[in-house]
C-alpha cells in the first residue's frame, strides 16, 4: 500500500489555459515497491510523474530542482517527428 503524499509547494510556472497555478501541486510519495517519486498534479490527476528515487529526500530535491527552474524554461515549437517513441 502506498504511503501518504507530502505536498512540497504549489507550482509557479504559467499554467496552460484553464488551469490556475494555485491548483497545481508538487507531490512526493513512496510507491508500493518502496521507491520514491515526485509528480505534478492538478485536480487529483497526475500531469507529470518522475522516475524512481531511493529516498524521499532525493525525490524532493529533484522536485524542488524542477520547481525552481521551470519558470525560466523556454517553451517553443517542436517538429512533429523530432521525438519518436522508443522502438520505432
């Protein structure tokens, strides 16, 4: 059974249309296998899910890294075929 999530803080970056910044949350939790993850959630739905971390501290550190730098990230157009699924 998964353990309770811990809220780190609400997201700062400008959200997509129809999503208020105050409704976005960074969550850190432990899964059933004992690994830790962070995710960004809105309205109870996961929008972004991290890779596995060995400790809550490492997962929270990674979440804070993303949180602190997301506002400075560039958002630009991509070519459609630029990111192909693995195995294709």
